[in-house]
């Protein structure tokens, strides 16, 4: 899918043909669309394929007069996935007066621009557009990290009374997401530092300040990932012990109940034997049996309670 936009100050309109000041966004392109990007727009084929490679790391590259800024975006996985959040590459290719973004799946960050949620940018100002995209990406990481923290808090409350592994497995899924986030953020950091050292995005003071804000926001996300990952690792170790302890408490209770229920069975077994027993011919023998069973059960319960076995 290929969409083209032109706009100023965040107000976009769709256009049908590429031209100066047009932003071209490509999502999961077909082989024909890849050929069009290469042959008609003159984009290096390697740049296009790199943006579609799920394992490609963030980097900056030049080739045939074109520039590639590749970063990794956070995105929310499908509900049946092994982890709730992952990352995917987004390629930003500059070729003359054209700017092209390429992703292999829908990206929330791109939709923020399309829906007009980002202000102060223009499709004709490529450097400012890239900086706003980097800043929005770092903010999106922070948003997803806050969501992970909230969901982990909910799991923490459930784990305190759990004897199952379901909650621990859910925590493991979040830990996978944090690992992917940490790897992607570190890769983005290295790419941004190269952009800053080389002055790739312009040397205007305003652009440099915005790039510094982007790097600061990215560093904040890296620190937040590290803190969340450490807390999550410690929580998993602690709650594994809590689950084991909760299971021991349940087993202790069930064992105590089993012993208590065994007392009336033992008394009734004596009176079922073919040997003379006290009051076996009395019409109140069954009442005495029940009373004796209750008294013995109460004695056992009192002993168990005093020893904190129940």
C-alpha cells in the first residue's frame, strides 16, 4: 500500500502523484510496488528491503545520493502472541526532494502524523519531520512502558493469592517485551548519536535542540526499561516463592481436614467390628457414637488451631 501526502504545520492532504514536498508512506509493499519505488522514484533497492527486514537494527546509511534513517518502532502485538509488545523497523529514505517512509506493518507513530496529532511540522521540511518522528517514537515507547507497569501491578495483586503459574507466565511475556524494547532503544540511541555527530539533520540551532530533546527522551525510555526489567525479574523470583508457599498452605489445610474426617471413620469402624463393645446393644448406641466422634473431632481441631496447623 502506497499513500502520498502534502501538508504544512501538520495539516495533511492526500495527493495522487509524487512531487516536491510530498511525503510518501509505504506499508507492506507488493513486489510491483517495490519495483516502482526502485525504478520510478530511484530509491536504492537495498534501502527498501532493509526497511522491510524484521531483524534489521537501527542505522544511518548513504547510497547513490539517497540517505536512509532506519529506526525501530514499538507496536502492540496480537492478543494470541507470545508477548504483548514488540518492535518493527521503519525506514526513512531521503532522495532529493522526496521523503519516503517504509514499514512492513501498520505503525501507530505514522498514524499520529496522518491523523493530525503532531503539530509544528511540514512535509517539505524533511529534517524537522524526521526529528518529530524520532521524538514521537521515544514518547510511544514511554507510553507502552507505562501500560506495562500498570498491567504488572494488576498481576501483582493477583499473584499474592495465586497457586497457579498463569500469572508468572504473563509476567514472562512482559519481560520478553522489555527485552525487545531495550534492544531497540539502544539501537536507536546509537543511530541518533551518529546523526548528531555528523550534523545529518541540519546544523540549525532549533533542529539541534530538538535532536537533543529526542536523545534525552530516548535515554529516559532506556532507563525506564532497565528499572522495569529489574523490578520484574525480582518480582518473578519473589512470587515464585509465594506461589509455592500458597500451595503449601493449601496442602496443609487439606491434610488437616483429612485427619479430622478420619476420626469419625475410625470410631464407626470400631463399632462395625464383630467383637463385644460398650453399649453396643443399647438403643442409644448410635447417638453415643456420634457424640464421641464429635468430641474427638473438636479436640483434634482445637489442637490443630493452637499449633497453627489449620
